[in-house]
C-alpha cells in the first residue's frame, strides 16, 4: 500500500505504509507502583520531580531540531495520567507550536485505571487528546493481585465507562495473558468482560519474564512458576477466536481493532517510520540514525536545565541493516509488506538476498510470498519470532 502523506495520516486500516508519517513519543517515567513484571524506564515516589520534569520537556520541545509535522503523538510511560491534565496539555501545546502536527493527527495517552476519572478524560479531550489506552491487563482480581497491579476489576471497568461518558470515541484496552496464575476459564472470563466493554481496539500481550524485574527474581528462586509457552500459545489462539467473533480484526501480532481504528502511531513503528522521542530514556529514529536520551529522570532534568545535550548515545544503521530491521517490523503486520513500496523506499525487495530462507519458510507454511506482498501466514503468527529470525 503506497499512500501520500496526507492520505496516510488518516489511514486506520492497520496495513503497512510506504510513507507512514512522522511520530512523536513522550515518555512520562512516573508510576504510583512498579509492577512485578515491568522492565520499562519507570520510577515510584518521584512526585517532587513532576513539575521540573514537565518544565524540562517543554524546554526540550522548544529547542527541538526541525522535523516534519507529527502525524501521531503518543504519551507513554510509566503512567502519563499520574500527571495532572494541565501538565499533559502544556506538553501537547508545545509540540503543536514548536514541532507541528498534521490536521487530524492521532494523539494517544496511556492511562492506568486508578489515575483517571470522567473529569480527567474531559480535560484531556479538550486539550486535543483523541485516543486513550487503558492498562486493564486482567479482569480477574486474583490475576491482578499476582501481577502486582494496584487497581481492582471494578476500577478498570469504571475507568472504561468514565472514558465513554466523557466522550472518548477512540479507546484501547491492554490485556496480559499467559501468567502462571491465570486459568483458561479466567482468561476466557477476562476476554468476555473486555468485549462487553466495547473498546475500539484491544492489545493483548503474553506475559514475559524480563531479566532484572522482581518477577524474574521470584521465578529464578522458585517462589513463582515460570510462564509456559504452550499455555501462552493456547491463550493467544483463544483470544483470536473470541475477538474475531466479536468483530475485531487482528492487524498485528498482538493487536485487534474495530474497522478503521488501528493505531496510526504503532503502524508507524511497524512500517519503520521516523519519530522523535522526548523525555528520559526515550528513543528516536531519523533516516537510519537511532539515538536515545539519558535514562534517569533527575539527570534528564538537570541536563535540560543546564543546557547540556540529553542524548546518551547514537547508532548509525547501514542501508542493509535498515532494510533488515524494516522487514522484521513489517512482518508483524497481518497485511505483510508491500514489496513494490518497500523497494521504492529502501532500494531493494524485502526478500532480496533472502530468497532461499523465504522459500523454505513458505514451503513450511509459515510465510506467504506473493507477487505484491510478503507476509506471515496465519500459522506463522504463532511462531512469529522464530519465522522472522529465520528469514532475517
């Protein structure tokens, strides 16, 4: 699919885009409580730093180098809604004024249920936010507790209903499946109740035991069971069936959408688009130059305040590496990769130099290589990492 930017901005099909636009990611590294499984750049008990951090973000945005106007803005974390709506509104206003935003740009804010109510949603809508992603994770009390989540099932449901009552028309909920504490019936129950809430988009991720997290320590010391890949595959299959039956189409390995509600920002990532990352630890990518900012919030604030560079490192990708990474990302999409569009953009066909591996994977029923697209097969999605690694 090859689309001019003005059209791509408004494309919500979830298909790979030759011209995916330009994204802005804003990292808010604060949380009320760090969950057992979390390996994101987040911190508890830094309330005193909230104001200086917003000031630093605003100052950094004002001094940002020239870039295309944003087709999507994503506030992630951490818990962005731990900041007051007025703070997020200030940041968004600075982006609009100093980076620029396309008309109709998607603006997403991640929210934890215990940090939002109808008034907060109303204020953020008034500020220009037009999409929300609520971290529900589970609708089973026992699973929430073992994951280390602080909200209740009732709070998660109340947050979704508050969003709708405030006028939110574009809503995602995040779910986590395949934890050792989740039974098949518990997962089915979470899916059923989530579908009853009628979100526009559902993201469902297998629990991963990440090195360095409290959960990894508990598993390593035998105090918690490890995840079972076979169980997770079965849960994933059940999610696909339940969501499809309710009218949601899978457009990426872990994401399902109602028609026309795929996430523009995430499709930009999977289409290997360019983006700028703002805030502590945020990553950026522009034309093969990848960079990342200092990780610690206090250091980030101090550097911005003193006028120092906030970049902690850079990586320059060779054309072959950019192409390989774009293949890896694009194959996550159900649409697969538009071969002609990919060649126009990267100067080579996505399977050029990989013909033997592609033929082997296609013969095994894991990859579909057509004249216009290359994509994972339905069976290939269950082994996506292995299939993509085998091709790359």
